[in-house]
């Protein structure tokens, strides 16, 4: 998306680095619609993240508008593709704020993209709600930035405990993505917790998002003879890593976090992933009526597709935001921000959502096992 013709380079610099174009936010409420921005990776190496989130958001929008909207007005979501790139995320969010004048923003999934765009929201005082970015630094950007998911210190602990206590494995290697704030953080949180339990990290290797050949790192890992390999990356690389690891004779499970969750994971990695485990935000096998109802409505709406965690989190994030606008009685960004600080016990598909003083949700995680293209539920871990 190009916006330079609209505000020009100086305007952009002011928007990103300055005190913000406050005048933009002082628009009168538009009479018929409430405008919300959404940014995500609709294309690129993490495309299912943005696409799934968008499906969840769209479902929430349809439901609220069918019920008459909020404050007598319909919700309109303006969606921008950032191609999964941090610079592009910053650009499209700038456009959503300066040109579209949205009241609030939903996104992103990948933490590095949220970290790139959140300062633009903060400086322009537009509330941003990320459905799925789990790196702790995201909400530390400022008091306009919220998330409705758990954070990686918890996710790292969940997988360390599962590896050490449930699998009874004590020697683990790590293979992390140095281009991803999420991967770097989660690798560190796993490592700290695993070592504190008495586990040993026998190797800590890295790659860069977009890489295709992991043989050098995997050969070095194999030489250290770990019982399991922790690979907290995104599904595209994880699928390739699994294949290459099996070819080299690494037989132990690969372990990871929510970044594995995609129907593309199995397409890329196939059988090499059987018996591997990852933590996630919800399980479609959970018999809870909230989840089963969501899964069945989603399937009907999207041609039988099973909603992954991002779809559920996108749906929840949109509904938490709508509820905040309703409670605020206004779509003025400052009023919406204030209402977001008071989210308590909101009953979402992904669990009960309460935002703490850091604007993070505190929620349970699930551990899933990859089994012939399905993700089988293993256990729930409470915060
Ligand atoms: N938690 C990941 C991140 O912060 C994003 C993600 C969330 C990916 C949920 C898949 C499912 O980068």
C-alpha cells in the first residue's frame, strides 16, 4: 500500500517518530459506521496466520452486524496485507491511521510485525489489540497496546515442563530463528526453565526465516545426541526442518510453540512430524460447548475448514474489542483504550480473558501432538 502521496515523507516521519498527528484522531464519529483496521500476513511465508485471523475477525463482524452493530452503527473492518514483513506492517498501519482514520486496530500475529507497528499506534494514540503475538515486549511498547493471548515466558515454561516431566527427557537441543523476536524469546524462556528443572541444553543452533537448508545445524545437533529438539519457529521452516532432521537420522521428537499451528505444517513436513509436540492456544478436540459451537459455525461458513488457533484468537480479539466499544459508549480511541484496560472474565472461544496491568491476558495453554496431519490433544496447563 502506498500512502506517500497522501501525507508525504515528512508526514510519515512525524507519524512514526514524532508525537503523532493528534488532529487525525479528533474526527467526528462517522454516523453510520465504526471503522476498525486490521493488518496481517495475507501472503508470504506466514500467510495462514493472516488468512486465518481474517476469517475469525470476519465471522465476528458478520455476527455483530447481523445483531444490529454497536451503538446503532455497523462495524466496518479495513484489512491490509503486510506480507509478513515488519517494515510493511509499519507502513500499512500508518496508512490505516492517517488515511482511513480507524478507531482501533487488530493485529498482528507474528511478534516481530506487532513490534514494528505498535509504536505507530502508541504515538498516534490508537488502541491496538493483537490476537496472537506472544513476545512480552509487544505490550511493553505502551499503554495503547493490548493482547488477548498468553505470553512466551509461560509458553516456554509449559514446554519445558512437558519435555522434562511428561516425556522425561533431560537432554535437549534448540534450533531457533534469529529473525523472529518470537522464536528468540521463546527459545530463551524454554532454556531458562528447562535448565532450572535440571535439564541440559546440549546445543543451541540458529537459522533465519526464509532459509531452506538446515543440514549444517542439524548435523551439528545430531553430533550432540539430544533426546529432543526444541524448534520454536514458524510452520514453513519447521516443516522443512522436520524432513531434513529425519533424513539425517534424528529420531527424537521435535518440540515447538504456537508458531507451528497451520494446516500447511503437515503439507510441508508430512510424516516427519509424527510424534512431535507443540503448545497452542486451544484444541479443536476440546468438548467445551463454546469451542464446539465455534468450530461448527466456522466450518459451515468456510467450506468445512477447521479453525486453527489464529482463527479462534482473531474471533476473540474482534469480539473483545467490540465489547470494549460498547462499554465505552463511543468509538473515540481514548475511550476504547480505557474500556480495554477493564476487560475482565470475558468468555472467549480460547478461554476466559482478563487483561492484567501489563495489558496481557493470563490464560491456559494446551500441548498438542502431531498425528497423521491432525493435532491430538495431550494436556492443558493452567497459568
Ligand atoms: N505467537 C506467535 C508470535 O508471537 C504467533 C502465533 C500465534 C503463531 C498463534 C501461531 C499461532 O509470533
